C-alpha cells in the first residue's frame, strides 16, 4: 500500500449506485454489444478509457486493500452474524435511508430499485424464490451501517489467495496489493485445488458474501448462487477462474447468468407503486423468512 493511501478519501464514489452504473456501462445489453464484424484487436472497447475519476479511485482502493488477511478478518468479524437482528423490510428501509443521505438527488429509492428488479423477474414468469432473490439481492449493502468503506461493500468480486485474473477491471492496480509479494498467492491455483469448488475459495469481501451467509438457511441453492456471485463478473461475464470451479458451480452459474440481465438492465426512471406492490412482497418475504434474521 502506498503512503499516499492515508491521504485519500475512503469513499470516492458519490454513492454506491455509481459503481452499479459503471458496471452497466462496461456490460451494455446484448443489442449494444459489438457485432461479429467488430471482433478485431483494435475494435475491442477500452472500458477504462471513460471511467470517472471517483470510480477509478474506488477500484484502486478495492484492488490494493482486498487481501487474504483482510478477507479473513472481515469473515471473522461479520459471519458469526451476531451484530443485530432485523427483518427484510427493516433492512431495506435502513439501506434506503443510508443511500438517501449520501445521494439526496437520487430519482428512485432503494426499495423502488429492488422492486423494479423483482417485478421484471415476476413478469418473466419465474418462480417465487427467483422473484424474492431479485428483491433482496443487494441487502448486504447494509454493511454501511457499520461504517464499512465503499471498497469493502461493493465492487466486482474476485478470488484472493491466487493470481489475480487479467480480466478484472483495472487489473494494473493489483501491483500495489501486498499479496502480490506472497509467492504462494501468485500461482494460478494459489492456496486452492484444481476443480475444488468455489465453496472453498475466498472471494473479496463485500455485500454479496455477507448477504449469502445471512439468508443461506432460507433459500434454494440457485438463489444463494445468484446472491453470492452476482458481482463475480470476471467469472460469469469474462469466463475467468473456471479451473477453480467444480461441475456443481458450473450448473449454478447458469442461474447466475440468468439473473444478471435483471440485475443490470431493469433500472429505469419509471417508479413502481411501492404501496400497491407491498402486500404481495410482504407475503412473499413471510413465506421464506422469519420475522427477524441474524445479521
């Protein structure tokens, strides 16, 4: 870590949605993807060229500070799930208040964003657990309640403890990650086994892994994979780290990829009617979850 790190703000994004917006910029809908005739080296888009300075600084902090020791420390701190008890709707309201404080000019509330995703899934004719996953998939961002910096809450997730894939956005920032100096972490497999499965792999810490552990006893494994890996873009969008996966992971990633378009492309300026939709979603939450969960 460079000495200048201590002089830089820990929260360079204007709000957490700024990272989501940058992901959508990097992964436009299929109709906006380059055509086959554009598939030549000079035709590939440079996704970093027009990245806003605050977003770029966010990635730098994330890539420098997400280390094996950091991830282990956060798992030890949070995964006993002993910090608070609250229900799903309470968590949504807490997150909405946090984001509203940091971005008072946002067009839509966090609950409205969640309902947009869930409603698109519902209209697609998917099962109830899939709809519910769309509603809650970002609730791990309540890590902000405990003062966690943005780079420890959101961001493209990736394994720690093995060589960082060049498919990770702003890969060059890993040069200042202390784990680069650890030889055992810089081989293709690092501390893992070929095909050993992602359950044995530590991903960078953030809202995905946290929420996965909060809800893991209540949802089907397909839903849990969507929650745990929806920010693992190097794997489900770039095809990296296949050698760490087993056959079960590959089957679950079919669901992650099915979920991804709803996560990225359902955000719009047309607000859903929260009060009209709330009875359906309250019943849905109660069908799967107890009144309060351990967080």
